[in-house]
C-alpha cells in the first residue's frame, strides 16, 4: 500500500505542477491581451481626436466658403474686385473638396459632383 500511496502522491504533485504551469501561461495571455486592448484603446482615442479636429477644420472651411460666396455674389452693388474674391473662393473650394475627400463625405449638395470650383 505504501507503493500505491507514493505513486498517488507523485501523480498529485505532477498534476499540481501542470495546473500551476497552465495558470501561469493563462495569466501571461491575459496580461498580453490586456496590453493589446490598452494599445488599441489609445489608438482609437488618438484617431477620434484627429477626426474631431478634421471635422472642425471642415466646418470652418464651409463657413469661410459661405462667407466668400456672400461677399462675391450678394455684394454686387458695392462693385468689389471680384477677381481677387474668385481666386480666394477657388482656393477655399479646392481646400474644402480636399477635406471632403479626406473625410470621405459626399460632395456639397448645392453643387454637382463634377462642378468646376472656379466658376460660380
């Protein structure tokens, strides 16, 4: 019986060692996954900040464009130098189009997709 008890004790010790090794490996996996999750969350936060900044820049460009259009087309009675305003309007339209493409938004609803930004 002593032989059976010693082999049982050895088997229990072997199984406990395997269990400890499995627990250690599992905890390493959890730590690794936790680090990956933290890195992904950090990256997501950075991308969201960049997206918000791009949206603000896009809205500012839309506002400037609307203001320039008003100056160009609504103030005809003042006889401003429209050539300079048209140049600025063309630049702002190009910047707005670039920002629209960067954000993946559809073109402005008041203009067809292939409209020339330099022609009012």
